[in-house]
C-alpha cells in the first residue's frame, strides 16, 4: 500500500519543528536530524535530476512544448516518479514539495525579491502543482499531504484531471521514441559518472553515489528511449548550487553544491534559523 508520511512542513509552514528547535536552542543536529537532512537532499536531487532530464528529452527528440517549458518538465519529473508506484519515490516527491516551501521561507527571511518574470514559477506555486499531481494520482495515499499544505478544496477537484492530462501529454509525445523491433533502446546509449569532490562536498557526493541516483536514471533512459546520439549524466562540483542540461553535449549535470544546499536548508530549519 502506498503511503506518504514524510512531510515535515506542517500547515503550510505551521512551525512545529521550528518551535521544537527553538525550545532546545540547538546549534548541532541530532543523528536523526542529520539522516533526515541527507534524505531530504537526496529526494530533492532526484526530482531535480528528472526535471533536467525533461529538458534533455525535449531537446533530443525535438518535442513540441505548448506553454512554459519549465512547467512541462516539472510535470514530467513528477509523473515519472509517481509512475514508479514506489514508497521511496513518493517520499522523494514529498521532499520536493517541502523543498519548495522551505526555499520560499528562506527567501522571505532574506528579503529576496520575487522573480515574477523568471522562467520558473514561484516556489509555492511549484509546490502546490507537484502536490496536486500527487493527489490526482492517488487521493488516498496523498490526502494527508494535501491537508498538511492546506491545498484548497476547489483546487483538489482539478487534480485528477490535471494528472491525467500531464501523464497522457508526455506519453503521447514520447511514445514514438521508445523504439521498435528494428531499433531498440540500449543501456549503452546513456553513460553516467560521479566526478571527484573537494572535502566540503564529499557528503553530497556520497548521498548521490550511495543511492546510485545516476545509475537508476541512466537505466530508465537507456532502456526506454532510442536516442539520436550518446547521452551522459554527470554529478560534479560546479562552483555553484545548480543543475542543468548542456544541449551541445547531450549532458545533464547535477552539482554537489546543490545537494549540499538542500542539506543545509533543512538543517537550518531544524536549528530554527
């Protein structure tokens, strides 16, 4: 039975964890909080990796995009993880929802101006959209999440149709690229590599490598699609907290700095910062 019980953000950042941390006055994390921070970073990294894979698929297969591309690949990342019907993947999606809310909270605390003209939606918008697709996929498994983030009742009504539309739209444009008897997908078409890291990002590298994040994504792509050229997935130290698709190289990169940033995001929340 699918069950999602990993949302730490209560009542749209109601603040139980923040209150608990302030009572303790803690500056150091407990072992449990460290594990949760690692898991939170992993979940967000996986979702972001599949978001960037969405950009890769659009580019490699020259897919039409009706609307904003960033919204489309948000949908792909979410639908892909949901289609796994796996509790771990469901947890990663919950991490992503929490990640957007915590990112929005951090920006408010730093008085960061909202980028209404940016390619991505606002953090809160993206959180609610991911949660809506989750609810549309399985209303029983994700009912508690919808309650936790106060997803409005009128919005919940559209979630099943929103999920079906997102899923069917991506399936329709990707189906022609899954190959046939004479042109089958091949694992060899997608390579992966974990670059070396400095000591500051050794933990971030280990989070990805220990979970075999790139291996799983490479298998997913290589066994499902027929690509026109060699594709590469890389994790590396980039000099910035980021993840991106390099169209010239056919390469998706996730940065260790981004993984570490998500670890710090939840750690700061635990500390009441």
